[in-house]
């Protein structure tokens, strides 16, 4: 069985987000980490590998320094790593990114592709499903549990108030939630091996069946008008009233704010 | 000369730091307060491969170098001196002598389990009457058929009751030199927990590193297989001294970590603590103290890393190890004492980590060779 995990190097937002004067992220000022949802996806792949036997390949698109995050994945136990990097791929939005990753994945065999649900620097949750669409394979998003049975993958898909258990024939793509598991630590020996391994580096010319008009900044329909840190919600207002008074109170508030 | 770390060592540090912050730091106060050995942490470290870092992969280890191991002890000790010494005693004092002097059978039988963390190791040289003067030891071993029979006791043994495998140094013969003076010949042995006649005495109540299990070991007609002799008969003393050279690098790393951990706390605290209308970090007295501590720590770090590299590249590294341990231990004591002073009254309160760090630092000037012993080793090399 062959599993591909798509990972991304993102700025660590734990200590708050820093911006450049032009509104873009100041990536240099923030520590770079493996996106948490992607890390959970990698852990899920490694557990499937331990249980059923599998070859786990990690792939990322990014600057040459994204090599670090691939080495981290190797140090956790991934078998192969691919870095897709090229000047013409820079400035990509979700469409151009998914086009690029799909173009790279057309070169390799896979039974299961796992991506994180979303990256903490963009929060779009679009790239995973778009890759599946480009490759014309089914997608199951928001996985909080992934199991493999024969040729099928069984996923517990999280909803706000319930979950779905979905069974799909592989090949298929699953997007993972960070709640899926607690990812393992790298091992010291794994780190040494990771730096002795080769990371495959691909550029634009290695992408299969993609058009230049769908790549990089030029191929990105999304234009960012403004970026901001998460707005912290206030504690809200707490009132203790009986049922009918509560309804009146809520109605008056909704009217006051012109919601109704 | 290049003082920068390569990428794999940088990443290893990231790993150790993350593990220490997540798994070790939250328990450090409790481990100290309750004096309970952190078994859960040891199991997690085993899983993460921290218990066999410099051991080749074919013996169950991680196949890394002594520098990586030293960085692990350093990062653990930044947040918990107890956890640092557990790894150090296990790796340097138990695995290392078996790897260096053991037969292939001994390596297969013992190192594999130790390096994967399935078993924990300890080392027993010190006796009630024999500390710095290790020649004063009384524990004896006599060959009886296919077994060695050990009698005597060892004290202050780190990982004492928690270990599974012990390196024990005992007298195997007494020879007379030309002038008729009696000289003890020691040998080294590998003793399994549970060997008949092997039991534990008092658990020591200590000033610092209170979660590490420090016990007296008692051997009463303790019988172990003949093949558990480690290295040649009569070579126990040089084996013990060489083992301690490696051990000192581990303790130097522990001391370095304690000093760095204390400085980290001081930087955080002095920025927050306000006196006379401004933070104490804005006062020059504090600034100069922080600068002196940081400079001294950096110097200690170079000595410790230098000793770790010497262990990887040189056959003999006694002087490098002695200098590293001497300077790092005295740095740990000086820095933690100064940091408690910067914290003022709060530094004396157990709720804050720095008083624990000061208590933990003291032992690094004493065990695995006191600072005085390190000075003897260093000056001995100068004057020979």
C-alpha cells in the first residue's frame, strides 16, 4: 500500500501573528513548524503503516527551506520526501497550489492521499478537496478517525453536531483534523537518518498535465485585500432569567442589533 | 574551527526541547516535592529513543554521537535535574562500559534492552568508606565454580532501586607490591536485579535531584554467572575510571542545563518584577549579573560540547571531561545562587523553580568526582 501525505511548513501562530507593513505575513519573524492538521495526517499514515505495512511519502510545495519540514517527517518515520519548489510557483493561492500538488502526484503511485484539513496560516480548507478533484478521486474531509480494511478506507467524518462514518474504495483522499491523534515525537536516530536521506526536488518541469496559466501568482484567482490576526471574541454577556423572560430578552437584543 | 551546530544537531535540540517542555517541565515540581521516581517519563523517553542515543543501531540504539546525547541531558536538565541524571547514569555509567568492555554476548544480552529502554541501568562504585578514595572499597567477589559470589555494600547509587542492570565494582584479589604494600585488584561485574543475595538498603533523602532513586545496594553471598565479569579480571579500577570520564561529560551537561534553565527563569522574571517603579531588568545591577551569567554559561557550553566531541574522536578524554565538569558544575552553582538572589524572597519559596534548581545544582559539584577530584585530574595531566 502506498500513502502520500501532503504537508506544509507554516509559521507558528502560538505566540501571535506578525505582519509586514504591506499586510502579508512576516514569515521570517515567526518560527516555522509543520502544520498541525498535516502532522496528525502524517501520524495517521504512520499508524496505518505499522498496522498494515505501507510506504509513506510526504510531499510539500514551498521555498527550499521547506526541506526542514520534510526532514522532520522523515525523522518521524516517513519513507520518502518530495519538495516541489520553483520560482514560477510562488504566490500561489489554493487553486494554483492544488494544481501544482496534483501535477506532482500524477508522477507517483498512491492508494491513499492524506492532507491536513487546513493550514493555520490560511485557514481555507480548500487544497485537499481540490487535489482530489484534479485527480478525479473521491474525498472525505474532516477525518477524526481513519481505518483501512482491504481496499477500503473507513473514515469518521466530524460535523458540528454529529459524525458520519464513510467507507470509500481507494484510491481516495482524506483530510485530517489535528484532533485525530497525538503525533509521535521524532527519534534522535530518525533525525540522523533523515539528514542522510535524499529529498527528491521537483520543479515546474516535473509537473504532469498542468498548464502555466494555473500556476503561481499569475494562475491564482484569489487576490488578498487584507490579512489580520484572529479577532479575539469577548466573554459575552451572561444573564439568568426564566424561559419566557429569556425569549423576550434575546428578541430585544436581536432587534436592537437589527438582526431581525 | 567551527562553533556552529549542523542541521541534524539543531533538529535534535528542537526535539529534546519540545519533549522537555511538554512532558518533563509540568512534573518537575511534583517530582521534587514527592521524591517519586518519574517512571512515566522514563517510559516516554524510552519510546522516543532517549535511552540509547549514542548506541549503534545494531544494539538497539539511535546511532547518534555523544554530542547529541549531551544535548538531550542538557535540555532535560533545563527543566528537571532529576530527569537529566536518570538518563546520564543509565547511558554513561551502565551502557557505555558494556559497549566499551563487554563481550559480544554481553552486548547482545544487555545493551539491546538498555538502549531501547526496556531496562534501566545503574553503576555502583561508591561505598560508605570509599568515595573520592575509591581504592578504599571493601566489596569482594570470589569465584566459586561457575559463579562469582559478591559480598559487601554500595551506597548513593543513582537509579538505585529502579534499575534492572547494575555495573558493580568489587575486589577480586589482593596483591603485594615490591615494598610489601597490599594493593587491591578490582574487577567489574554486570549484576541483574533479582540476583540471589542482592537487595536494597536505605533510600537516601536528598537535598536535590529528589526524584532520582538513590539507594544502598547490599550483596550477601550474591551469586552471579561467571560470564558476567565485565572486561578482564583485575581491570575493574581502570574500567571504573574510564567510565567516570564519560559520566562526567553527562553530569557536565546536566549542570549546564540547570544553569541555562535558571538563567531563562531570571530573564522572564526580571522583566516582569517591578521595584521602584520599573522592572528590575531595567536596573544595571540586574543587567550586569545577567550578562556575567550568560557569558559564563556560554564558556561552560563550549567546554561541555568540546568534551563530547573528544569522546567521539579521542581514545582518552579524561582532562576534557574533568574541565567540562568542573567548570559547568561551578557555573551551575554560581548561576542558580545568583538567580535566587535576583528573585529575592520569591527565590526562596518552593513554588518557584529556582530554589529547586539551586538545590539540584549542588550535587553536580559532588558526584561522579567532586570538583576537587576534577582539579586533581587536570593538574595531574599538567604536572606528569
